[in-house]
C-alpha cells in the first residue's frame, strides 16, 4: 500500500493570502501546504480521503487517472470543496465515482453541488454515487476501511484505519474506546495545527502525546498552519520516528 500526502495544510493553506510572515514568504517547498488530503493506492486501486479546494491541482501533480472511491472525514469546506473536479475522471473511466460519508456529510455534499443530484441533470455534471457509512468497518474494492470516531471540538469527525495505516485529521479529542481501533498501527497520521493550544485541533505537543500512546513505527503530522513554523526547524526537534508531513511525500506501508 502506497500513501501520498496530497496536501498537509490547514483550511487557509500556506502561504496564507495577504500574510507576509517568514513562513508564508519561505522559499522552501516543504513550507508550501495545500489543503489536507491523502491518496491511498493498493493492488491497483486508488482511494482519496477528502477533496479540498486544491483537489484539481493535487490530482494533476500526482498524475492521477482513476479513483475507485472518495471517503470523507467531515463536511468542512476545506475537505469537500473540490468534489466537482471529479468530472474528468468520470470522462476517462465512463462511470460514476463512489463517494463514502456519514449521513450529515452526504447531505452537505448535496447542498454544495445540488446540480449533480437533480432528476434532470445537465450534461457533464459530476457523476457520483453516494454511499452511507456509519461507525462500522466497510469494504471498497476488497479493501477494508475502519472508521475511528474523533471530535473536532464538538463536531463528530471520522478518522480511518486501513490495514496498518491510521489517519486522523481535524481532531482534538479521541475517545478511549476509539483508541482501541488504532492499537497496533505501524503508521499513524495525526493533525497538528500549531504549537499553541487550539479549541478544535491538536497542538503540536498534544499530537506528540497522542502518538506516543501507540508507539508506531512511523508517525506524520498534518493539517498545519503557518503558525507551526518552518518545516525544517520544527522537524529537526521531533523524536526520530515522528516527522512533519509535506505535500507530495509518499511512503509504503
């Protein structure tokens, strides 16, 4: 299984519009962070977790020609806004794309692009099938996904475990019973917005504390704002088995 970070930034991305801080003006490509999303490739199948506003750019960069399923963590715009850009995949494959999310998320998608769901759809609109998921494992093309219920302040969000890989974005609380689903993961990805505490995201220190509970082989931090600081500076101070992720980074599980 190959994992590729399509984007590792928070809702505004990095650089932030109108900001002239040192991080936003950095020339280091690892300090350029598109909105958070991840690509999973396994046995010739391709899955995407979330389609943010930068989805088109991310698909072009990674030269993606097929998607077998898009799985959504939650309905915030920085995680769903790029859904309309599945249309070229529809054209290439001549079939709908399977979309997976809990009921609240699927309703948000319908409200965002209502023209894709009407009875008399205009030619060329996104061709998608909606699939309802709950907090129970589900299978797409032979691959099992295990939802992990976490909380983004008061908003319920899904993280996911796929084999030895666990992915959690936009969270600042994981119930103890849900942590049992993470146990034994060799690779763990957790959001870390910035160094300072935040109301709805793990801070850097909080993320490190969560990760240390599971002792994975490798852990990556995502959904970072410009307030996190320079990639190289922060990364050099992390434990050896932990790293800040960056856009385009890939690894095998």
